[in-house]
C-alpha cells in the first residue's frame, strides 16, 4: 500500500492560504483549501479537493458547539459521527494516492474526528501551524466580515490554542507568517527539508517572486489594528508563546486561562451575536456557491436533454427514410450490376484471344527452354569427356616423367660410384709415386756405397 505524506495546514486565513498552497504544490503536493467561489465554479480540479472543507463544516454543524468551545474535549470521534459523514470521510482518505496537503482552519478543532481514520492507514501525518499577528487576523476579520476587533482576538486565541493542542505528537512546523514574508527561505527551511525529495531547480526564484507579489498584495492589512479590550494582554502573551516556541505546559496554562478566565470576562451573548451573524454569512455564501454549482449542473443537464431530444428526432427521421434509402441503393446496385455485366461480355472475346496468344508464346518459350537445356547438358557431357581425356593424358605423362627420372637417377648414382672408384685409384697411384721418389735415391746411394767398397 502506498504511504503518502499528509500535511494538515491550520489557521490560514483565506487571504494567506494561497502562500502555502503555492509552496506545497511546487514540492509535488496535491493541495486543498478554501478557494473563492469563482475558482470553485470555473476550475473543478481546484474545487474538488475542498470536499474536505464541506465535511469539516458538516462536522461543525453536527456538533452544534459554540464558537468558543474549540478547546472542548467532548468533540465527537470518528465512530461517533453519523454514517453519512463517516462515508464521506472514508471516501476522501481512500482517494489519497499521492502526497497531499489539506488547508483548512477548521482542522484546529475537527482533527479529533479525523485522527483515528488516518491512524488506520500507512499515511504519515504532519502539521503546519502558521501563526499570524492577532492584530492582523482581527483586522482581516473586521475588514472582510465586519467582526469587532475583540471578537477577532477571541477567535484567533481559540483557534490557535486548539491547533497547538491537536497537533501534539505529530511532526509539526510552527511558521511565523510575518517572518515568512521577509525571509521565506529560512522560515520554511525545516518544512522543505522534511517534505523535499528533489527540489525543483527554479524553486528559489519562483517562490521569491511569488512572495514579493504576495507581500505587495497584502500590504493593506499587514499592519493590523490594536484594541484595548480585556483580551488584548492575553493574546499578546499567547502570541509571544508561539514566537518563543513555548512548551506544552505553557500552552496548557494559557488554555486554562482562556477557558476559565478570558471567556468569563466578556459578554458571550454579545460576541456570539457577531459570531452567529458571521456564521450565517459564511453559510449563506456556501449556500450561494452550492446554488451556483447546482445551477451549473442544471444548465448542463438541460443542454444534455436538448441534445438528446435532437438526437431522438434525427434517429426517428433516419428510421423513416431508411426503407426509401434501402430501395434506392438496391436499385442502383442492380443498375451497376447490369452495366458491368455488359462490359464483361464486351471484353470476354479479346481476353480469350490474348490468353491464347499468351499460351502459344509460353509454349514456344518452354520449347526453347527445353532445347537450350538439352544443349547445355550436351556441352557439359562433352566437356566432362574432354576433361577425363586430358586427365588420363596428364597421368600418362606423369608416369613417363617418373620412369625417366628413375633412370637418370640410377645413371647418376652409377657415375657417382665410378667417379669415387677412379678417385680411389688415383689416390693409391699418387701414394705409390710419392713412395718411389723417396726410395729410389736411397737405393742408388746404397748401390754406390757398395760399389765403392768393392773397388777398394
């Protein structure tokens, strides 16, 4: 089973959600979040992931809680929700096939309902908790929705405390939105290091250009407004706790103070009137969006019905004319058949003549081929016979040469022996001559000596 990474982005006002959508989409995350009605209607690919927003609204309506009860521990779990809500939630989770980020402030308090559902999957959940200046949020709510500044402070406090509490135990990234606009690279570095597998080559330039354009767009409400209500000191301390990255104990203390002290110091009914009016406007806006979507679907259905009616009329017309068209085609086919039958008769005789001529030429060619084949065979036989005669003559010549070679070799051998014998005789005679030259003088000398002796 594929293990996706699920990013839960909490407390991102509508005016700033685009920042996180842009960054996460750049890093290959499929993102969702509240998007204006125009985008939802004209871009279904963008609007469809906001099914999560609709489900969170349904959970909110089902609990029928007060706006300041986001810290309540009695929020329903997944199994305590109605079956139709559970079915919608499972449908969202089962469709996740890639890294996905859900951007909706309602996750601050609806996460307990989703928690067990994601725990049953292999998906890895992490939280992105942006914290804005409470003055900026209060100013945005006052500008966009007409909420008094104290109400905006209280809503900011309640949502931020719930986001901190429900994100414990998960990998989470606290992002100071004010610093994000000044140095996004440093602020988002831990988040990008966590989600990144391969950074796009132009990511730095792309995000820098986007953040510059966003900062220019948001200058009108970036400074916010200040209020001297009883909650002003509390929201300042809560904001400092996020800036200082305080521990869980500090946030628990602030949460208890919010529930038991801050809420009791204000007129809930007065603030609830504004919240109720705000909620009514939000639900009216959602109903308007749904009405526009329904109208769009009805327009498409009406167009479909119109096309279907036209197709049915055309089909009926074709059926009515089918028999006539068939008769016309049949008549035309018969006419063509007769026409080509006559043409075939006209060409039958020339075809036979041409066929006979071709057959005659083929027979002549076959006869010539047979004659040439026989001639080649005769030539081959004569060549083979002459070849055998030449081979026999060569063999006889070879035998004669061999016989003469043996005779001459025998003669050479005899001459060699005779020469050797003559050389031996010559050697012996030479030796005798040499001996005679030495002995004869000695004999004469001895004879003279003898004769001399006799004379005396």
